[in-house]
């Protein structure tokens, strides 16, 4: 059997069976095939032209590349998962039969599936226009404040803040306003429809440094991980001798690998007493490091929160013992299973079930000690080196070469991660994966939503540098990586996803084992120097403050995201197979999913006694038969099943035409210092004076909680602050008096449940 | 990723009348076709021109398309092969065998030279220098990982004929890269 970089072609193997030198050449020719990245602008432009020509019905008649549409017609492109509607790139209006009196308008945003929220809207006319008249006729839905400028015959519409992410827009210029200086006028309105990418707002232009502080010394190898409550843990931490004067009885065994460092202290100074191995060591944000037990080969915090961990420790017999250890209120250690082979990674699939791997197999064990074999890697097919939180996906590193693969554990199917050779990183919710594509030079950083097979290149500040050591935060909103330029100088970069905008750049000493906190507000790493290995941590500028939200189990979040994707499906059809696989018996999600969905997103999630609840917005983009976007609100319930979280209930509202007023896009709760805040994002520029009075927060039993609401026009977000909110589910109400800056009000009062933790 | 055959057939039927469906076909096959065209031309501007030509030809002809038991992509590749040949007929390729061989480092083991990514362009330049049918077969097999039967459908050849084209193409590449000479010398 012939392999080259994971490639094997049985047909060529057969063809060149007796001529191995030809097979060798074939393998090497294939390995040298060029990496091709089409220009997305070309791809989009060509698509628009094709779709418009197809829509005009002239495809078969040989008319190409330029087309005319009748008045008030839209030509719509196909709908993609999470993508926007597309209208004709060129709209031509003929007011009479002379060329001089033909007004042609062209928009660069048309046919764009995923417009950057930072984009300006340009409408190019074919002749000088009555600028004031045209500007007066512009209307944008959702309503956003804009300014106008002209470059020759091009109208440039600049949003005062930015476009909202993941939102369908329609720019309309009234027919009565389309007046050329020549006297030509249009026969119909101009309608430019496009959609925006789910891109977060950009970070600072000149990223600041990180200013890390040393937390302590580290042994050799091991890993760092953040606890949900903010402490940093090292699996091979070292402790100052003073901290071990009265040894903790839980330091059951010292790791064999760490080398005691006689010079490093948490303050980075000198010490007479050498540090000693502390095993799994907790470094609180303030206070003294303390040992949490012997060094594990793998560790993961429970989604239930607190000091509740699953650990894989050496069983003294060449295998691993998987235990759970809780120390919130006295120490409770439970042995779940002895694995005859060393466990290299583990994660919580739900609040009572752990998925683990020894590199060759993936197994699960629950707190009742029931075990199951989930997957076995075929011999010689690579090694499982990482599990996504929730355990639905895993990474299989290749035996040689590049093109490691992403394994869908439940389906047993693999998807190549282009150019992946080393480890990959999953976000804390298991929904995003990042890796280094080493098949090109310089290597590049790719990310994708797991299971979507649509990698995106993460732009780096230095495009000629090589990335390495990538890690993601809890929700895949941030990445940290090492960027090494051609002269070998390495920098640690913390950047936003998917834009790649750097939040901070630092030049630590030989940094390894990068780790981001769940909220992306802290980054930790090991700084290696001649003096030893130091654990360093820094606050990420511009990231969210250190807050905790409701602990939605990663497995539930994964199932929810996949369910929503499956509802949108492809080509207007839900993914029936996926919906069935993700739903509990008796739940026929496909039957009640509205047809022709274009996009969907999760507005809010919350914990319920049976599991997790979520509010979903389902959207059908406009099309030729229905020129208004239609929306439905959906409530989804999930509960832990035998193989992970499944959807137990789906209740969508009927589709209705999207109203002209503002809409709620997302509600994100967080709690810090006893204060709960709800960040409520809107798609429109609001009238600030209507915000506070329209928003109220209730307990689940209906009691109104004292709250304040402050509107930030730059982010279109209202921050609702509730002091001493009870833990659990809250109800956010927004009255229909809330209005955008044009005076359009919420079509009807809005209400959603959100989870809060105190 | 291949579309399920039944779904693809249904989509193609819809694409004869429905712009959205054609757009969906485009979304699915654009990457493959562009990659194939680029592999053959190795020039972005030319690849964009030819890719445009392929999809406009497909749009104009899709009304006459009848499923033949092969994937829709086979039909698109067929159009691509013709469009690329048209392009070559109107414009001479810029790479030459001489330039491919001239820069090879004779002091290194010959097969190792091919591995070096810096030589990737020369390897594919050697493929460009093959006769058109061999070139197409080699590109579809080693650039696109297609099955011999699919390549046969695209080129209008039997599977056996495709094997012959690839066999001859491989020998041609080795000759053009000087590998055969070196192997003979080592023996």
C-alpha cells in the first residue's frame, strides 16, 4: 500500500503495480500540486452574473455578461447556510428609448454572501445624478444612520457606526428620487439586497502589549487550563517550599518529569529554597498557589461549575485511572474506571458523562460507571490527539505528512483538515476548530465551525510570518497563537475571530502552551528561559471583563448549533438526517421546520430543570416571490441522552413578514461580583431615549427586578444591569415602545428567557 | 464533497428553470472547476477567464443536459477541458521544458528534487508540456483525484485508454524531469 501525505489511490497502485518508480513519481507529482485559492470577489461576481442571467431566462439563448431587468424586479441568488440574499448586480431602468435617458445603477455589495459589517455601500450610476434628490430617496432596512458622499457618479453610503453582523439588508432608492441631471428618471425603485457576515466589530488598530505577570514556576511538559471561575491550573506546577511546609495530603504522587527550579519564584525573583513538584497546581488570580493533587495526563472541568474536575491519573500499571474530584465543600474523589492504556485527553459530554481517548479509541464513562466504546481508529490511520468539548468531535493527527482529520465521533466520519499536521485547538464550546495549514509556505492559520467543512484563513498582522501553537477561547471569538517571522522572531498574538484583528501582541521568551480563558479576557502561557519555565498570565486588552455566564454544557451548545444548522439545511431543504440524529425519539423536527430557511441564529440560552432551553430566530430571506424577509421565533429544549444532548422539543411560531422596526439579535447574560448584566444587541440604530423605559427584567415567577439599561449606539447594544439578581432563569421583556432613530417601533413586544448565575 | 446523486439530479433539473438552483450548483462546483482550470493554466487571470467561460457555457447548455449516470461534475470538467484547449489554441503556454530542466539541481538525488516545494512549478510545467490528452488525464487524476471511469467520461475515452494516457504521461513527466536518465545511470 502506498501512502504519501495520507494519500492513497488504489487505481494508480493497480496501474503501476509492476512499475513502482512510476507510482513514486505519481505520488510526488500529486504532492507538488499547486495550492489554489480563488479570489472570492471573482467567485461572487461570476455567481451574480450567472444567476442574474439565469433569472432573466436568457441563459440558453446565449446572451451573456450583461442583462436587463424589468422595473422593480429582483434577481435572487441561491441561499446558503448562514448566507445572505443576493439581488441583481446590475439594475437597468429604461425610461424611454434613447441611450441618454437610461439610468443604470450598480452595487458592489450585490451577490455578496457575507459582507463585512465594516463595508460601505456604493451605488454606481452611469451618468451624473441629482445628488440631493437621490440621497433623499435612500431608505435602509433595518434602519441605520448613514452619511452620503459622492465620487463622480458613485453614491457612497457610509453607516454612522457599522452594519450589523449576520443581518439581511435592503437598500431602497425610491423611483421618484432617481433623477439624473440629464432629466432621465427611473421606471421603478432600486432595491439592493445583501447580507452581512457574522463578524464581530474590529479591535484596536495598534494592538497594545499584554504586560504578563509571573504566577509561578512550571515543570516540564504538562498543560495549562482555566477553571470556570477564573483560576489557572497547571498539570505540572511547581510550588515554593514554603507552600509545601505542611504538605497537602492530596499530593498523592509527584510527577516524574518536572524539574525543580531553584531560582524561580512566582514573583520572578530569587529564592534560597528550590521549588518542588506540586502536581496539579491552582494559581488563583490572587493568593498563593496550592496543589490540587497528583499530576494528571488529562483534565477537564465539569460544566456544572466550581472545583469539579475529571482527571486521568497514572494508575501505576501503565494505564490511567479516570476520577472525578470535587473540592467545593470538602474533597470528594470518585474513581470511575481504570483504563488499561494511558488516557491522553478527556472532556465532559454532559454533566454526568465523560468522553476520553487513549489515542486509538474513544470511550465514554458516566458517573454511574457505565462505559461505552464510541470509536476505534483503523490501524495505521493516525492518532487521536484532541477531543472537542462535549466529545462530539475529535482530531486525528496523521501518521505522517499533513491533512489530519476531524472525526465526527457519533457518525464515525472524517473530514480532512487541510494541511493539519500538529495539534489543533477546539473552542471551549466545541463549536470551532483552529489549526495550522502546513501544506503551504508560509503556513497559515485556518478556522472553521466544526462539521461545516468550510475553513477560513485567519489574517495575521505579518502575512509572511508562520503561525503555531494556536488556541481558542470558550466560544471561538478569540484565538491566541505564536507568529514567527522569517528572521525567527516570535510574537504572541491574541486576535479576534473571524476578522483576525489583533487585540494584543507580546514578545515573551520562548512561549509555549498558550491558553485562553473561557471569556477570552485572560491569556496564559509558559515562558521558557535558561532560568526555567515560568507560568505567566496577562489580561487581554479590549476583551470582555472576567465574567461568568450560565454554564450551558458544551455538549448542549454543540447539539444546539448543529440542530440550527440542520434546520437551515441546504437549498431550502432541512438536513433531514441530521435533524433526526439530533432529536429525541418522537420529535419530528423536520416536519415543523419552516421551509426555505436562509439563516437562523440563537438569541439566548438558559438552563431548565430538564436540561437547556434556547430561543432561536429563523429567517427566510426575500426571494422573487416574496420580497420581504420572513421570520419565526422558535423555542428549543435539549436534554442529556445516552449519547449526548438531544433536542426534546421544538416549537416554532408561524412565519411572518419581518417588520420594519428594530429587532433583537442576541441576548448575552453574564454575572460578576453579584451584578448580572444582559447585553441586548439590536439590528437597528435606536432612539436612545426609548430604550430604558422599554426594557424590564422579571424573575421566572413574574416579579419585576430593579434594573437599569444603557444604550451604546456604537455597538447597537443595550446593557441591562440587575443588582443581586437571583440565580436561574430570568425573563427579559422589551415593550413595543422601543423605536429606531426613524421612529419605527418594535412590531410587537419581545420576551425571552435568559440564564443567569449569581 | 459529492452531492448525493438523487439530490444532484433533482438540482440539475431545477437548474434548467430556476436561477437559485443553478446558483447552488455553481456554489458546489466552482472550487473544483477553478482549481482544475488553474492547475492547467497556472495564471489567475487566465483561470478566471476560462472558469467564467465554462460556467456560462454550462448555463447556456444545461437545458440540453441529460443525466448519464455520471456526476454532473463530469460534464463540467468536459466543458473545462474543451475551454482550456481553446485557450491553449489561442495562446501559447508560457512555460517550457527547457526552463524546467535548466534549473534542476543535478547534485541532489533526482527523485528528492521533486519533493521540494520550490520545484512544484517545474513538475507541473512538465505536465503542461505533455500532449493535450495526456495532460488532461494527468491533471484530472493527480490534480483532482478523479476515478479513471470519470476521467474516461470527461475525455470520451475508455478506462483502458485513460490508463494508457496516464501511463504515458507519467513516463513523459519523468523524461522531462530527467528522472529516467538518472535512474538508468544509477542502475
